[in-house]
C-alpha cells in the first residue's frame, strides 16, 4: 500500500483555552493546520482518510475540550487523529491568532507530531 501526505490548512474553530482563567471566559478563535501521512488504497474515498471526518475530529477537540496550553491541544488533536483508520502520522499546528497582541506579534502557534 502506498502512503501520501495530506495537508489541511485553515481549519477554524472557537474554544475556551488559555493559561489564564480570563482566557476561558470568552470563546476565542483558533486555526489548525495538519500534515498527515495516509495510506492510499484504491482511487476511491474509502481508500484513504476522509478529510471531512478529520475536520470534524479537529473541531470537536477545539470546541468541546479545554486546555491551558495550545501545545497540549495540538498533542490531543494529533493523538485523536491517529485513531482514524489509514492515518499513519500527524503533525498538528494550532494557531491562536489573538494570543499575543499585547506583545506586538500577530499570533502564537504550537505543533505536535504523533507517529503511529
């Protein structure tokens, strides 16, 4: 069986995450990018990992769970995606666009890599 890289970028979701309690009071925007190694069988959607399910799984982590660190969120996303059939490796990058405006930067991101 062949493997291929699948890239999904700009998965947007809203959640309550942050190290400070005030960050969890109001929902914030998060953006997730993925680099996924998938097994490829036939030239059919059933022959690979369906990115609709992948996107739903990412949004579930961001919207239904709460983390102090975006590093922990990235790791949870990567670990959850490894449970999907045909996914062999995941790199999940979580962006928190409004995290560091007071520092004069556009945002903060963290990546987690989960090999099978």
